[in-house]
C-alpha cells in the first residue's frame, strides 16, 4: 500500500475513534479527519440503554475522550457533518455543507441504524428508538413522567431498556413476534431463564404477538394495538426490532455490498483506496464457515485495530474471538463464540442460584458459552475457545461441561 498522507474516517462512533487512536499509537503521522452527523464527540453506545438511563452515568461519563484529546493528537473531528457522496474516482468525500474532503484512504465506519416499524402511528411523539445519544437523552429526561411503557422487540436493547424502566417503577409490557426473548442470539435454556427473571420483576412479556398500529391523541402516543386485538396503554413506546447496516454511500460509489460492505480479512473493500469495518461490514471470520456481519462493540474495536495495522504497513488478518454482553438489571449476560445453530445446550450450574452457564455444541464440537453472573467462567471460556480454534483440537466435551466438579482450568495445562 502506498504511503497515506490524508486519511478520512466516515463515522464518529467508537469504531471511528478506535481507528484514529490506534493509528496514532502506531506512529501514523498523516492527517486524520473524522466525519459524522451526530452532534456529540465519540462516545460509548452500550451504556445508553443501561447506566445512562438509570442516571449512573451522564453525557460526560460515556464520552470516550474530551475535546482536548483530539486536538492534542491532531485528530480533526467534524461533528454534525453529514456526508452525501463518495467520489471514488477523484477520491473525495462530499459533504452536505458543500465542502469536499480529499483522501488517500477512506475508512467507512458508518455502523447501522434501527429498523423502522411500518405501522400507523409509528411517527407519534413518544414513539422512540434507542441507538444514539439524542434518543437516549430524550428517553432519560421523559422517564420520570412515564407510567406505562411498551417495548416492541425482545432483543438486547429492548430488554435492557425494559429492566431500566421497571427499576424506576414503570409498568412495562414487551411485545415480541417470536416465541422467546433474544432467540437469534441465545439458547432456549437461557431464554427461559430471562423470561422468568423479567416476569418476576413485574415485566409483562407477550410472545408470538405483533403490533397492528400505534394509537395516540393530539399527536402523542397513548397505546399500542396488538395483532391479537388487545389495546395496551402507553406513555412511551420503544421500538427495538433490529438494525440495518448503513451502506448506501458505499453502494452508490460502486463498492461491493451484500447485507453489509464486503471486506476481506484485512478490512479492504473492492476499492483499493477504501476500507470498511464494524456493524456496516461483512467480513470473513474464522469462527464462521461464511463471512458475516457482527453487531458488536468488540468486533468493531478489534476490526479497527486490524485495519490500523494494515494502514501502517503491518497487515495482520482479523482472527479475533467474538464475544458479546448484555446487562439487564442485576443480570450480566456474557456470551463467547458463535453458537447458532447448535444441537446441544449443556447446563453448568443451577439457574435457581442466579449464576450459571450454558455450553453449546454442534455435532459434539464445542461452539461457545453463555454465562449469567459468572464472569470468571466466561473469561476462562474465552481462553479455551481461542485455543481450540488456534490448535484445531476439541477442548471440551459435553460431559466435561456439564460436570461442575470438573476443573475447566485443567484444559489449559
């Protein structure tokens, strides 16, 4: 790769921040410009549905670095700046304000956006999504006046919000079209546990039901009508039905896209002067038989580091182990590996204790683990799974996983 003097990063989220920081740590001396349409400096998104709503942290608490950091490291951050086109031929990023930025290399870290719910009433005041700072601030500020909330979608964000709202005494109903919570990500055993725990806290969970319309008065939401015909009162409705990758600018620029910008194991796109990573990119992964798009802070951060290595002339393929987490009230769910689909889920520990793990297998081979309030076991599982894929040898059998008396650490010797 030729020497890069001008690097433009499209995206001011954690992925954009990580790439800029990693490049400076690697000694990159060229110009770095970050462009994003949000008004905030780079911040952490995961706390928005948890600690931020509870008041444990504020805007400053989720900010990745203060403004002085970016000035000191010669990182030009353009907030409230929308990019409208990538001129790949001239290597310029065109901005809505009429300016254009020349680049030697463009890194796309545009992330993803919430799916819209195509029903009547979805545009009423009080119908919200929760992905960025502006949405989180609005929800945090109105929660003290909310008595009833309806959550549409029992995924991570929906349940994290539901737990936060219920802790404030709000009456919460969760509507999920599928048969169980977080079905795309976790085992039946773990879903059953979370269903029981949230129900015990007073959250109403309605599965295999949908939304026919959202109703309101004077432009503000008052309730949700389900496909089963029930009207559920609501002062606030949160929609959390998944996300879509932000790939439109890449697609218009002629870059290969397929449910995400297609990249290789070094984060390179079909254009040699453009890279992509994070939630907007579909990349090879040694833990998966096919390229995939992972919606994960870990994946975004590790891919940013991988790209930084390549941009400074030290290319190393992306081989990071996928891991994920979700905090729902007092429950800390941690997952490692790609466990879907699996044909055997082995319980380790007692769910009644509130701390246990589920180890998932397919055709007898260990794929990964889900843990609740068992941080040391999760960290050990990460070490074991990484070694399994590095050596090619099976590290753990179903019988060993099920035997709480078996010392998993012994497998590392």
